[in-house]
C-alpha cells in the first residue's frame, strides 16, 4: 500500500520542488504527526501557522461533523443566508475594532489579498499600490505583484503595474505614500521575509501617512492572526488599526478559509458599479465556517494568545547555543537565525531524525521558523527543545568535520 502511494505521489501529484520531504502522514493529533512507518513527529510549524489548536481538536471536529450532516455547498458566496457564515462573521466582528465589522469570506489567504487590493482600488478610484521589500502576500498574480521578493516575482513578470516597493521599517521612505496611492499593504510582522518585526514608531508613522493621504492601509495577518503573536491580532501589538485586514491560515481550525475585513462603508463598494464586483464560488464554505466558529471559541476561552507569550518565554530561555545568532519574532511566531544556510539545512534534517518538524526552505537561508500549536503541552515543548539543542550539536559537529 505504501509503495503504491509513493508511486502515485511521484507520478501524478505536481511537485513544488525537486526534493519534497515525502513523509507519509497517516494521522495527526494534538502536536503530533503520525507517519506510515510508525514514527511520529512533534509539529513545531503547525502547517505553517495553520494548526494553532493542534491537529484534530475535538470541538472543531464535532463542529465539522454537525455541519456535514446539515449541508455542504449550496450556493455561491453572498446569495443565501448560511448559519455558519453569519455566526462566524458576527463572532469575528465582536472581537475586532468597530471599523472592522464587515467580512468577505474567501478560501485562501492569497484570495483574501486579491479581494482587498481590488476593493482598495475601487473604493479610492486610485491605482497606485505601495508594498514593502521582503514581504510575502501569496502566489496568484495580484498577490505576487505586491510580494517584495524577486525570487518569487521574476519568473512571472510582468505583473501588475503601478506597484511600488519601499524598504520595510524605514520611516523616511513613507513620504512616497501620496494622494495617488490606493492602498498600502504590509504584514505587521514579515513571515517569509525572515520574521522581521518593525518598530512601533514606524507602524504609527505608516498609519498616520495613510490617513493623511487617503490611502487605505491593509494589514496582511494571514500568518500573524488568531493569537499567533501573543495578541488576537498583531495590529494590537502596535496600537494601530488598519482600514482592511486579511486573514486565513489558523482561522479555519485546519479547514480552508480566508477573509478580508473592512468597514461596511468601504465594503459596500463591491455591491454596485457593477453589482457582483467580486464573487467567489467556495469562499466561506459552510463546513469551514463551522470549524472556524469552534476554533475561535476555543482560542478565546482558553486564552491562547496569552499562552503564545508563555511559549515565547520558554523557547527563548531554552534555545541557547553558539550556532544561534538571534531569535526574532513575537509570541509563537519566531525565527531562529543560525550561522549559515548549510548549518540550517543540516539542523532541520537532524531535527527530523530526532522526531521534530521545524520550518525551513531553500528560500529561507539561515533562518529556521518555529510556530508550534498554541496549546502544545509544556512537557512536549520541552522534549522538542531538548531534541533541537542536540540536533544543533550534531549539525555543528558535522559542519566542522566537513570543513576540516
């Protein structure tokens, strides 16, 4: 059976690199991935910040089962009143500032960013978009157009016109935001760009400049949202409220779901000239929305944003090693900078051998990302961190032997 599965994967599933991990996942529960060879991994990346409640949270699974028994897809988004959509939109709005009270559901984060960019251009009547170096907003053409990393953009250019990139965190550069600018899009904390946290002064200067110029400020909280940084949303860390918020990843409790959120006045722009200015077939799928209601209720009841701050404290206090240059980030969204790309690659492989999954790609350089489930037991986290320190020792020794 496993051999047939591997052959099917090799022959018929499109790969995104020449060397996928190829791990056969049989099941997942809590902080663990259970593999076909009777091994299990402690998941310290949570499906890239998706499984913030761990895998298969019982309340989320129960909500999914209940909705499956009611109905699946019935109509394109926005036409029928579907209980899970209305319940989740109401719950989400109740936990956001009053100016972010209207939710447009999508399936993915990149689709949420596409919708937000369209809405900004339509509402303002402007075309100029400002984004930032090092940013990542998705792989569809519009989202890729505002992604500030040439390694992703170059093969698909030309992309959207009238997009301009500024250095992330540079206050003086914000003068480029003017009355021709429809919107400015940024991650409050850059994820793919290296877990880079901007200064408080920069974030407030950005908000002030957008307000004075009439440009809409879009915060891409696809990775930072839903407790990951130690607040329900990262913008709360900076005491700055965006005009639009884009969400996905952890929102669906493991189910595919995204959204862009704004005020009713801004969102009303999509109703006219023409009507149906933005439509989606599967956005806000009822099963995904039911899962999202359950996930957010658990997140709030168990105060998991507070737990993210405790995880940060434990990780920073334990991960001390000569090969670690620094640890950046907030809450349970951390980036561990190692001394070299080669060491990072060896370290990740050594972690896998020890039963721990951390985040690293060929585009990550020497940065290893750590994003555990927010409810990971302290005993399991301790076990994982112990294994990581041993893996650092092994990777460092291996590198020294090869250089010797």
